[in-house]
């Protein structure tokens, strides 16, 4: 752990370079994206629990209803509930990751580099890829910030801020009027980053279902996988309007 900490401190003092994605970066980009998605499992299953009082009340009701069974059931039930939350969070997250790795993250050139009004960038430290972010056109006026992820070994080095600003500069240059993003992340660091970039939360969807194209969540998924989807927007300031 000490070795990792020293490496991070050293790298944080170096200049971060943001440039357009190239095909040679594919494996590193996919790795960083996948590892970032893995972190969402614990984030949703454990950290997100305190943000859903309705789920806590439901779990409490289930526990109380089992009082007549046996004391050891009461002891094991909270463990079983946490396991179920982790299981369904893992299954849903893995499904989202596989879907992304078989669509846009499998063909970045097609979805981002050749698509009009879209792009994907990587962050480099000493020539190594340590982060990524994408911009995808949603309409002639709106672009979406997507796939932002930073290698966990290089967090708190300003990489996320540099990647976010790149998208905002791109939006201004492309004459977009608005940048949007959506996140189910519960970590305060992520939301603080969006606010520092100038985004404002304009809505929250409770009980968000990640796979909108599927048949919908099962009863157990509704019971043990419940997330909030935060919707952020930023109105683009064009340079000619800032004089």
C-alpha cells in the first residue's frame, strides 16, 4: 500500500495530457471502464442503502415478521439481505458492462470518433492511459457526457476535472447549447466533481432500471436492487457570449 501511495503522489505532480482516442488505447480504455463499473457494485449495494429509507423500512418489516421463527433467523437475516443486495447489484452491473463492451465500447471509432458531434478522449500520464471520457450527440443542441472513468490508482490528481473540461470545451466549439449526464453513483466525490464543473442536478429518478430495453426488473430485483439516477445539466457558455 505504501508503494502505491508514493507512486500516486509522484504521478500527481506530473502534467496530465488529454487527447483524442486512438485505436492503440483500446485495451486500456476498456480496462479502466470495466474497473470503474466494478466499483459500482459495492457503491449500490452498501453505500446506497442509507439513501433509500423505504428499503430500510421494508427490510426491517421483513425482519420483524420473522421474530416468531427463531433467534438465529433474526441474526442471519441482515446478512442475507446484504448478500442479496450485493448479488443483484453485481448481476445488474455486469449486465450493463457486458452490454457496453459489446456496443459503443467495443467499437469506439464508429460510436464516437466517426459519429458526427461525438468524441472520446483519454487522459495520459507519462504516456500511460489513466482515464477516459466521451461526448455523444443527443440532438443538434444537446450532447451527453458519458463513460467518464479514472484509474483508481490516479484519483485525486485532477484528472476527472481535466476530462470534464475537455467535454465542455468540445461542446462550446461544436455550438451545443447544453451538456447533460446521468449517474447512479452515490459517492460524494463524483457529485462534487459535476458541480465544480458547473453542472446542476435537475431531477432524480427513484427505482431506476438500467436496462430499459429489457422486460423489466423482477420482484426480487425491485426488492434488492434500487438506485437513484441523478440527471445533471449544464448550459454551454459560448465564447462570443462571454465578452
